[in-house]
C-alpha cells in the first residue's frame, strides 16, 4: 500500500527563509545575481522606516508606562490619604464632642453659679443701714449678719468651684515683691505679738459695741 502524500516533503526550508529575510538577495535564474544599488538603497530606506516605527512604538510604550506609574502613585496616595484622614477625623470628632460636652456642662454650672452670686449680691445690696432704728437695731443687725454670712459661704463655694475667682481682687492692688518680702509671716510671730495685732484689729469694733450697749442702756433707763 502506498504511503500518504506529504506536501512538506517538497518544501525547501532554506528557500522559504531566504524569501522572508529582508536582506536576502532576490533569486534570478538558477545561479542568482547580486542586488543592485537601487535595491540596496530601497532596503536601507525600508529598514530606517521600520526603525523609526519601532522608536515611535517605544516612545508610545514609555508614555503609557509613565501614565500607568502616575496612576498607580495617585491611587496609592489616595488610599494612604483616605486612611490617614479617616483616623484623624474620627479622633478629632471624638475629642471635640467630648470637649463640647464638658464645655456645655461647665457653661451650665457657671450660669447656675452666676445666678447664685447675683442673688447674693442683690441681698447684700438690699441692706439699708439708714433705715435701722433703735427699736429694730438688734433684729436688723442679726438679719444683715446672716445675709453676709450666707453670701460669704456662697462666695467661698464659688471660688472653690471656679479657680478664676481665686485670683487677685481688682479692688486690692497686689503687693510688690519687696513688700511681700518685707511682710512678716504669722508663723514667725510670737504669742504676745499676735495678741497685740488682734487687739489692734478689734479695738474699733469693741468701742462701737460698747457705745451701742451704752446707748441701749441709756434708752432703757430713760423709759423707766
């Protein structure tokens, strides 16, 4: 039985490769001939055109690669910036919400303290010493002292609650460093010196009290 027909047996591989090569010389006749000058110039021109096309393709690929690199960089920057701002903003919102809550609470407490101080100030200002008489003197003095004591308690409580109130009073000038240095401490004074200072501070009140007691006794004696 005859073998199957194979077309590849009649194909010359070297001949086909020579036909595909741009530098292969054209086959003319059995022995062939060398390429002419015109043919070489044409092949050089064709090769240069192909090199230019390859160069343009390379430049296009370089631009495409640069575009992709920029896109990747911007994408990475976006993801990093997004995570960073999510953390910062979340933390900032939490801190400000807590600060706002504390500030609102402090404002409410300050408003309450302010109202109490205004009420105490009104009560102290309402004391009218010129309206006191000999008949209601004791009652009015007792009432006034009670108002002042309550106001003092309110003031001390407010100073403890708000350190701003514990600063130097505007009506009392702060002593200079030399005066503070020259002023003796109470701990360094003896018992007799403290007694003298106490007597110096209280004798005007004692005289007023004795005078008031004398007036009161004189009025009682005069009614008999």
